C-alpha cells in the first residue's frame, strides 16, 4: 500500500494552484469560502486567475508556483484549481525531494492524473483523485461528491455504491486502487510516470473524446499490457462522447466492453467518477474492497 500523507485537521492549510489550464479567480471564490468554512486555511498560488494563452501561466510560472506549494511546510494539501492540459509539460522539472520527506495530499483529476501517476509510481505516495475548485459553484459543494473530498482528506474511510450495468462482470476483489483519466493514462504509457497496473484495481474515465480515439487509447493500454493482469477494472463516466461523420458504429459502452470482455477479472461500468457532478473522491494507492453483484456495485476503502 502507498504511503498516506497525514490527514487534515482544523486549522491546516490547503494551497490552491493551477499547474495546467487557466481558471478565473471568480470560479474559485466559492471553493475558497467553503474550504474556510470547513475549518481550513487557504493559501492561493500566483497561477490562480493568471493566464498565458490556454494555460494559467507560462511553463516556468506554473512550475514555480507548484514547486513552492510542494516545498512549503505550512501547506498540508495542494488542491489543483483545474485540469485541462499542461502538467506533462512541467512534470520532469518538479523536485519532489521535500515532498518525499513531508508528503502532503495532492488533489484533483483530469490532467492531474499525470501528478497522481508520477507520485504513485516514483515515490509510492498516495494522492486524491477528486473534484476541483469549480465543482463547488452553484451550491454543488453540498452534493455527496464534493463532500467526499472533505471526508477523504480528514480520514473517513470511503463507502460508495452504484447501480448495476448490463456489461458488469461480478466479483469480490481487494487491492490497491490506481487510475484516472484514460487520455492521460494512454499519454503516460512508456514514460517513467506510467503506472504498473499488475494486481491493481484500475479505474478510468474520460470526456469529450471521439469514439475511435477511445478505441485507440484502449488498444494502447492493451498492447502495453496495462489491462492484462488487473485485479479488477472500474469504468467511470465517459461523457460527451463524439462520433465521426461516418459513424464508428458502436456506442461508448460497446467500445469499452469489446476491449475488456475477454479478461477474467471483475468489471464495473458507469461508476460515479467522471468529469460531471458524479465524481467521488478516490485515494490513489489505497486499499479498497470492490464487490460487484447483479444488484449493485460497492467500493469500500479499507482503513
């Protein structure tokens, strides 16, 4: 099992930084307010509200801001403001020396999959795949998915469930949970940040992709052996999928099922981890028990 950073307590500080895409400051104001209401202090990085073309700053600015959060002993967790694209442009220049000595929770999803994968693979340290700043807006901080970030950070063991799916493959499995955004998992293949998925429970989700590209990315995972020896597979939301003018000929569930149906491990479809509201907080590198039955799926974190 991965090393767990210390859980947060009242008065601890959460830093907010944007290592990838641009996020307007006003999109994070509710998040900052609610984190403070939860009893945490908030330290805002220079890249929140900053913009350089698509990004929240130049590569150097984003690198410097994130590095300062990693090195700052007064910061107990780092919440990435948003994903988008950009972490892979700076990941090899980050210095994790201080972080290894004093691990802290790195929080986010989507492009932040790069950080989760790198930190787990290189240093065997757990991190939190979780909603980010914009998820707090429009009173959505009250929903169970944003609230799951709070309970995860304060040490409460997760106990999630969802309804069954026709393509599910039943089973009862315990193992370390790894994964994230499919595009990034495929992108990292062959790099030193790529996860060794053998004997792991792998989860994946994605948004806004063409069906043929999802098919291609799954083939990449197959050919690299990353789907071969799993303990189980959790397929989250694949939302806003797109088709080509000449149809690919399958819906997203058929595309996914065709790639995994011949493996012998349990598979859960449509688990609530996604780019939509339904996005439970999951600890990368933590032990979970996954039970898939005809009636429902239950994912329970082991203390």
